[in-house]
């Protein structure tokens, strides 16, 4: 006799599952549009105010590493508070209230991002509101996930979890496409900045609005041994005692402990890669905002069938083997990401600034230039240039421009000259994304560029899109199966407590990973930093071999039977 599927469940239970999935639809706007827009916008504001890098407390920060600091702070707060709150949520019917609170905080501070332009330091305002909003996002996920064991029988948890992620990718992708259209329409106009800020703020409205569906329909899970008359002090006391008891019982939950150790490693890698991807694309690869948004939109829509496919794969080969397949995919993705490299400019049209000689006047016209908010200004050995499309420069001024570009630190642009006495001269700034060879692992993207990207004529934007397609097929499987496997080996009647540990490990890993990225960037460069994350994913994948899912499920069932008789 075959086990029942979701379609065989009662209509009321299917309605609850659908409402629970809608929270993924709601908060995935944060994971897509915010991930696509805010890091690049933040890097732009950071560099506009402070330059390519700035030293704080003796540490050199780039825009992307400062962004990682915000991720580390916010997720660290959630990591260390959620276990205590989770124990209380198993003893008092407050799980929905907590989800309300985190959602409201996250959505409200996301809306506040709109007002960054009215702050004396816009990058600092964005840093602050993002940090608080990310607390709402990360904290809400902890308690949203803790509903999963109560939604259906254990054999359906893979499918329910995968379906939730599929809803999320569809909803997040939909709003991202809307934002992409708006930003492309406003590109180069006086409304560009306000449209970007509006897109970020609208994520908060979307998130809160759709979350109402979940919070109205999904019931509060049953509470084991409910405590009456709880005060703040007594609740914290109970939480501390329960956590101490859980730690004393860790030998009994050995499978859970091993899995959390493996999850700490591989989730650390995956979440760090996702968190820094947008900033890495901006300050290392020079990916434009529109290209990055298009890539993330592709990821969302590819991830819908990808998540469902991994759910089916888990049904065929079991959850753990399917999860390992997805993690092997992440290893390939990180190697692929480090190998991305802009093509070296070869033709006049490939360069950022293109200068053309005018026979009639004997000067040079800047025929094309990058889309910048302000003209590019360059000073070198007492000479001064202002470059923007449409500018006119005398032949004498242009004569030393290539040398000035090559010798001025932090210049990330290239210049090409056509016509006149300087015909054919060109130069790349020391910080140009196409220049490789200075970093410890730059041999890898140089090799791949020579073997693959240049023969195919594939620019870095299209390389990024191709990477996005690969991520889309893998991301849903790794996230959904990691969540459902944990639900299979933990007691249902202590779900808030155990999922708070899951959230703790998830957020703790999101502290360590970005911190490692910051340190590796400061000591080496961003490519080395991304490669260091690869080693963590490999270690976590190997650690899964010691996770005995059947044994974990048996112990969880025994614990549910024991607590039901308390």
C-alpha cells in the first residue's frame, strides 16, 4: 500500500500547507530583490563616499566586506537569541506572535531604506536599516521553519519543504522582474535613484502584505506541557533550564548533533556565497545592476522546477543522498564563480572611455564612457582630466592620458584613442576588472578565460547569467532538503526548541562565513575569499556521511512518545 501524498490530505490541511508556503512567497522578495539591488546600491554609496576602500579600526574594508559585516552582526544577534526564545515557544503559544514581530520589524526597516537619500551619510543609513531588517528576516525564518513538522506526516516533509521553496522562488522572481523593468526604464534618467530606493522599500510592503495570509490561516502548533502565568523572568528561567537539560541529553540526540555540525559547515558556505554574490559581482567583476537583477530573476524561475525536481529525487534515492548531490553542485558552482573573468579589451569599442580625433578642430571627443553619476576625474603629476561622454580634450592633454590611467592607483577604467597622432594607444587602470595575475589564485580565472571565455567571446555579464542558471537548478534542493532532513530526525513536540538550534547553527554559520570573507579579502583578495568558502562546503559534505537518518528518526519518535505521556 502506497503512502498518501499531499493531494490525499484533507482540504483543511492542504489549505494550511498552502498558507505556510505563502510565507516563502512573501519573504523571498527580501532574498531576491534586496539581494539583487541593495548590495550593489550599497557598494555604490560606500565608494561614492569613501572610495574603493576605507580603514576602520585598523581593518581595510571594501564595499562588499562592509556589507558582510552587516550580515554578520544581524545574523549573530538572531543566532544567540533564538535558542532561548525557541524553548519558550514550545511552552507557550507565542510562535505566531514571534513570527508577526520579526516580520513587522523586518518589513518596516526595509521600507526605511527609501529615506537613505535624506541622510548625511546614505551608506551608513543603509547599513543600519539593513542590519535591523535582516534581524527580522533571519528571526522570522527560525519560527517559520519550526511550523514544518506540524504540517503533515514525516514522509511528506521533503515534498512540503520543496513546495515552500518553489513558492518562494516564484514569488521572489515575480517581484524581481517588476523591479528590473522599473529600474531599466529609469536607467540614465533623473529618477534612477528614487526608483532604486522605491524598489527596495516596496519589498517591505510585499513581505508584510503576503505574510498576513500565512499568519491568519496557519494555526498555532500544539504546546507540550504549557506553562501558565509566565513572566519575562520566569520564561527566561525555564528556557535556561530546558536548554541545560537538552545539552545534557546531547548523547541521546547524537545524530542531530552530527547533522548540525555538518549543516554548520555546508550552510556556512552556501549562505555566505549567496550573501556576498551581489557585492562580489559589483566590485570584483564589474557586473552592472541590471545584469545582476536579470541573473537573480533567472535563478528564481529556474529554481522552481529545480526545487520540485530535488523533492522527487529525494523520494527516489532518499533525502540525504539527494542533499549530497545538491552540495556537489554547489562545489562546482563556487569553482565556476571564481573562474569568471571580464574579457581583456581588444577593440576600441571594448574600452570604457573611447576618444576619437576630430580633424576639423584638432582635438579629441570622448565618444563613449561608462554610465556614472559624476564625471570621472583624474589627477596625475600636476595634470588634470575630466572624462565623460561628450567632453572635448585638447591633443596635448590627451598625450599623457594613457600613462596617467596606468599609473594612478584604484583606477578601474580603460581608455582607447582612435585617430590623430595618438591613434591606437590604449591603457587599463590598475584596478580594471580584466587585469588578472596579481592574486594567489588568479591563475584559475586566467586559465579558464583563455580556454573558454575568450574563444567563445563570452563577456563577464553572460558568464554571470550562465552561473545563475546553474545556481537556480541547485539552490532549491540544497535548502529544502537540508530543512526537511532536520525535521525528520527531530521530535515534533519540541519543534520550536530544535528548530531554534537549527536557526542558531544557520545564523552562526552566517556569522563565521562573512567574517572569513572579510579577513581573506583584507589579507589577499575577493577571489581568495570566495575560494576559502569552498573548503567549508566540502568539509560539510564529507561530514554528512556520519549522519544516520534512520537512527535519528527512531530517537525522535521515542522522544515524542515520552513527552506525550508527561
